C-alpha cells in the first residue's frame, strides 16, 4: 500500500473516529446533565410557542407547563455527585416551570429553534438525537472547512480544535447546551474568514458560506458568542491583511459577519449586560479588579478539567487536568517560537479578550471568580488563542518530532478515557461507587442493549484512533514546508 493511499485512509478515518468518540460522550450522561440543562430543554420544548402536551400556557406570562421529565430531569442528581441519574419521573404528566427562554429572551432563538425539530414523545430519544446532531455538525463543518482551506492552513484547524478539547469540549459539543455551537464557531470561524482572504475560485465562495454559517451558529446560540465572533473576524483581518484593492472589496464579508453578529446579539436579553449595574457591596472596583486578576487563571484552567463537569458536581482526577493543561501550555509555548507583528497583534487581542471579558462581568456583578462566570464562557476564546499561537508554523507536524507527537496523542488519549469513565460512573452509580467495570451495579442507563463498558471502550479507542490518524498524517508530511503566499508573508 502506497503512502498516498495510507494518507487517504487516515484522512477518512480521523473524522469518523472523532465522531464516534463524540457520540460516546453524547450518551455518557442522562438528560439534564449539562449546566442549566433544565433551562435549555424547557427553551427547546417551547421554542415554537405553546403546543398541547409539550409546552402549554398557564395563564401567567412567565410560566409554562412542560412534561415532568423535562422540567425535573436533573432534579434528583444535580449537585449530588453520589446520586445516580435514576430519577422517577412521569413523562406524561405536565408540571409548571418558569425556567426557560420565554421569561426574558436571555438567549438568541436560533439554537433552540433548530433543536426543537427533534422534540418527540420520548425524552431520551429526543436528547440523543439532538446531541448526535451537534456531534455530526461539529465534525461535518470542520471536515468541510479542512477541504476548503489551503493545504498550508489545515493543520491549524486540526491543532486548534483538538489540543484543548479534553475534557470540556468533549462534554459540551455533543450536548443540548448552546455552548456546543459556541465551541464550533470558535474552532472554525477565524480560519474560514482568513482562508477566504487567501483562497480563490469555488473554495473561496465555500469559505464565505461557511463563515456566514458559523457566525449564525455561534451568535444564534449565545450572545457572548456574537462578541467572540467579531473578535475572530478581527483576528482573520489582521492575519490576512493585504494592501490592494481586491482586499478592500473582500472586506465586505467581515462587514456582513459583524452585521449578523450585532443583529443576533440584540435579539436576546443578554445584550443588557453592557449597561446593567449591580450593587458591589462594600468592595471597591479596585479591590474587585485586584482580587479577580489573581483568581482569573482558575477560569482558564477550569475548561481543562480543574472545574468539574456537569453542574460542577463531577470532579475529575488530577491526571485529567494536569495532562490537558500541560499539553495546551506546551503547544502554545511551542507556537511562540515563530511570530511576526501580525501574529503578535492577533494573539495579544485574543489574550486581552480572555482577561477583559470575564473581568468586566465579574466587576460589574461585584463577584469573585467562581460566582456567575463559568469556564465555558471563556473557553471559545481559549480555542482561538491556541490556534493563533500556532500561526506561522508552516509544517503539518509543527516541526515536532515523533516523540513529541506521541506524547500529545498518548496524553490526550489517557485524559479523555479517564474523564469519560468518571463522567459515566457519576451518573450510572454515583461517585460513591468505585471500580473499572461500569456495568456492575448500574442504577441508570439508557434503554439499549449496548452496555456502558462497551460505550467507554469504543469511545476511548475511537478518540485514540482519531488522534493517531491526525498525528500520522502530520508526521508523514514532516518534510513538507508549505509555501508562503503574499497573504501569509507575515505569519
């Protein structure tokens, strides 16, 4: 078998294996497991207004009646890590709730509207379909983007999307939490826009369509993603800047993207965050700034496993977050060996966003890190930061040797497998039960013949296969140094 044939097989295997790994995470937890999922499920069920048996009016503007298993999906296990997800709920009975987007329009409507198409009479089937869709969407869009980008930029997509994906990304991407789409936007928008400035012909048009799609996806899921999307577009402009008339014409796309972001941002109640004022108690602004600056790294580290998954009630062992943090820090540090003014300007801009955005919210709300602002709010910017840090490294393997690539693949494989096991254990029996065998003494699992151990083993091996395939492709092209075009001269 020729090297070219092996590369094609690896290129097909990698996204398929990644999809299987994400689907395993998608069934690793019950309905209601992600943060505030009762709110998001209620918003999905009521996205199309009152419907008999699904989302009924109560006569009060802020209250709806939904199926009891939707409203109380997490009621018995949220914040109780020793409690399995075996909540006795009636799927036919309706119960009132004021937890939903109809109360304050706090979120843009696009995510909820799309997810509502998969609402059916069976909660479990509906949730699995939604989670599967988001996993397919993530892999599908990034695969399409990979084919549309110039060859010399594809490795930035793979490295940027996967290096920091364990554990929070693996948990949230195949979920019904709007942060799933925020992660997708962060992984691809800056590269789709930058690639648009570089690419020609049909691929240029395809990248423009993908950029618009990703902006709608992100800004249509969370209002803060609208702001992050504008930041991603700014990064692309800095990296792709050219001094010619054609580039000025190409700036029409970023203008369209910003208009989309602004329009969706203004459709949600979260836009009030810019002007709202909160009583800060006895702490002065300076005291809050100083205190939160010292605590801020907890948010960044939280996305890599320092904070628990779910409702922060699934603590992960140090082997997960130490490994993830070490790999992310190492890859970013490695990327800093090459850079130009454009790259440094873009990197400083994203880095400033990682500080200024959470600091603004914390100081405005008068709270310290750990209250109000969660790691998933800043996680999309972390993904962009990692990707931009690697810009300028024109080899597919980032000029790493075989040992370095093996450490990254092995480390992320172990961290992902352990995090997946802990997450499944937490819901199957509760964390008061130990042991490798997830099938033993199970108190909760889906109504399927596929056992928990099968899901864990297949999911772990699939993620290992995806990483290995990507690493093999990178290593097989180690002698290639992609040519530099005028648009990439400075990065």
